[in-house]
C-alpha cells in the first residue's frame, strides 16, 4: 500500500537491473508482478504460465483504455476488444463484452482463447517457472551486481 510521500514503480520490473534503475530514478520500492505470476506458488493456470514463458517481444498490447487500461496477450478475446475499441465502441459496449470473470477465465482457468490474459510487457524476459524464493534471490543478486558496477564508476 502506498503511503503519502512514497514513490514506487509497478511496471517493467523483472530483473535486479530494472529495480536498480527505478531506485536510481527515485523510487523507494518496486512491484514485481509478471515474474511472480509464473512462480511455482502462483495460482495461475499452468497454460497461462507456459504462455508467459514462451512469449516474445510484441506478444502483448495495451488495451481496454476506456475501462481500465491494461496490457493483454494478443488472443481471440484481445482481437475482439481491440477491433471494438478501434471502431469507437462505447465504454458500456466494451464492459458488456468484458463481462465478469473474464480474467479468471484466462489466468486461473487457462482459457487462452476467450480469457482476458493480463500480463506485463516484461513477459518476454521471463523464461522459466521457478519458486518465488529463487525469483527474489535472483533479482536481489542481479541488483547487487549492477549496484557494484555503478559504485565502481564513482
């Protein structure tokens, strides 16, 4: 939870290097979402996790701008929504197509076609399912390596 005067970054953080960059720019904390979505402990469906680890640059796109802007994998549902948005669909029409439970359908039930597959752009950097502890250790070790490089320059 954010507190007054606190700054953080919640986009594009998958490595210690990215975390350090956010800190150098003034963030006091970061939120790591995509890497933990593929952790062993994540309740996301295995099909969703595999989609993430097999993704490449350009597999996601910013969408649902009239409702709640979010980055989605390009699947059948995304194409429908994107076409509606491009053709000026109203907020209400988009909400009707979205309905309720669409993210659950995609992320937790594994419907890779009609589900809403929300994920960060950094998904192309994530290439394996691993325990959350290993994710934290790897991010922290990467952060320390990059931090030492910066300090060596000064």
